[in-house]
C-alpha cells in the first residue's frame, strides 16, 4: 500500500515537473495557458472536496446510527436512520451534481 502511494506521488511529481518544464521552455506564457492551469487545479480541488464530503457524510451517518442504537437500544431507530440516509444521500448527490453542472457553464 505504501509503495503504491509512493509511486502515485512520484508520478504526480513527474507530471508537475513536466508541466513546469513546458511552461519554462516558452519565453512568454500566455494568459490563456495560465487560466487553463488554474481552472484544472480548481476543478481537482472541488472534486477532492466533494469526495471528502461524501466520505464524511457516510462515516457520520454510520457512527451516529451505531451510537443511537447502542445508547437507546432501539432497533427500529437504526432502521429509521438508515432509511432516511438512503433517501437523503441520493437527493444530496443530485443537488451537488446539479450545482457542479451549473458552475461548469458559468
């Protein structure tokens, strides 16, 4: 696992270095190239944030469900929380997806 992370890091660094060499090879960098690079990085950050948000939401739902069930010892509550999560998760995904599409066209 650690070796895979190291390989990914090296690949990422190599790609970044190649981009720097390409930019440095030109005497003058166009404004369009800079804007394109910034847009790509912004999209990557948004994608990473959404992934973290989904992971956090899922983890929080599971932890809260387990805690509520353990404390209150009511299996019906566990089922209710899971059903609510199953209903709310797709709705949240659709909302985030719609916002992302809307941002892309702006």
